[in-house]
């Protein structure tokens, strides 16, 4: 099973200016990549804050949210499983890929558990100056660039393989 992180970041490395910010600042090309990759994976994992910014399960994808306060709903699965247990369960259920969709604490959780195989980072032409970084916990995770794709005149998608 391949586990990948997918995120849009500002040119200075932030995933948002505030924890409750909807990712409305990224390009339409980034949104298209997000849609294609998460639909291909078939399952998305995210935290409750990220889910609240989206507001609903997205069509064509299973949505799993780490939360202690959200209630299960149509198309929404709530979990508090250890990341390795969740990935093992999804693998047993027949999934080939899983998209880790944020936010920062969920990215940290899966990176720290050494479960991430690849990272897709869309670098958008924005400077926030401060905000929510991609990761908060210290890590020395080496990456190998698999590809770099120019999505539009100003936006680049970086696709990395995590070197374990």
C-alpha cells in the first residue's frame, strides 16, 4: 500500500495562515491535482480541523477523520486508531493507496510513524510570513525528487519519494 501526503504550501512553507482557513488561496490547477490524486487513492485521511474547512465528505472518496468530537455521518468515518493500525486495516480492505490530506498534526502523526511513502507539494506563489507550517515536530526525513511539474505560470507541483 502506498501512503502519500498531499498539500498546498505557500512559497515560504505554510499550509495556511490560520488553522481554520479554507484552502481557497490555491490555484485551480492545484485543486485539480488534489481531486485526481485523492480519487485515484479512493480514501482520504485528515484531521477534524481540515475536515471542517472542507465541510463535507467529498464525492468518490472515502473520508476518514481523526476526531474526538465529530459524529459519524453519511460518507464520513471517525477514527482514533493508531496510524499503523489504520493503514493495515485499509490494506486488508483492498486499498492500494491512501491520501493523507492534513492538517499539520495529521502530517506529523504519519511522518513520525514512518508510514509515508510519497509527498505531493504544490508550491503556490504566495508569501504568508507566518502561519501553519507543513510539519511542526522535528524530523530528519530525507526525500528524493521524483518529478517537478509546472501547473501554471507560477505554480509548481513537487512529487517526492520518502527515503526510509
